[in-house]
C-alpha cells in the first residue's frame, strides 16, 4: 500500500496517458485492477471522471470495458449521492459479468 501511495502520481499519469492515446480498454483495466486503491486513496471522483471519458469518447472500447466504465460511473455517483435508481444498472452489470463467467467483477455488483 505504501508503494502505491508513493507512486500515486505516476499511476494517475499512466491512466491519463492511456486515455489521451485512446487506449480505452487498457485505461479501464488499469483503473479497475486498482479499484480498491482508488477508494482508499480518496480518488473515486477522479475514477468517475476517467470512466465518464471512456463512455463519452471511447466508442472503440470493448463492451466489457464500456460496461465496467459505466459501472464505475454509476457506483461513484451513488457513493456521492445515494440513489435507488442505481440498483438497476449495477444489477445489469453484475448479470453481464455472471454470463461472461467473470466472477471477480460480478462480485463488485449489488447481488
């Protein structure tokens, strides 16, 4: 954890570089793999903004990574402003990951 904290600036720069280079899947993969870290580090707002960029600009992103990006945007927004309407898109995301056999990502959902 301390090493991640020490390299937080570089991690954020890496995400920004991936987004700037339109490497949408790689950017989402990096953010998603460190999801727990961003939460502990108080960077969820930043995560939401990054993932919104993927949804807005990343039409080339794969379905899997667009769904992860949407999940993150909805989850961060719900964390900031609790809203029961978020349950449906979060459940849809979990159902998609279940069908894909991705148990780790599915576990992040509201089931």
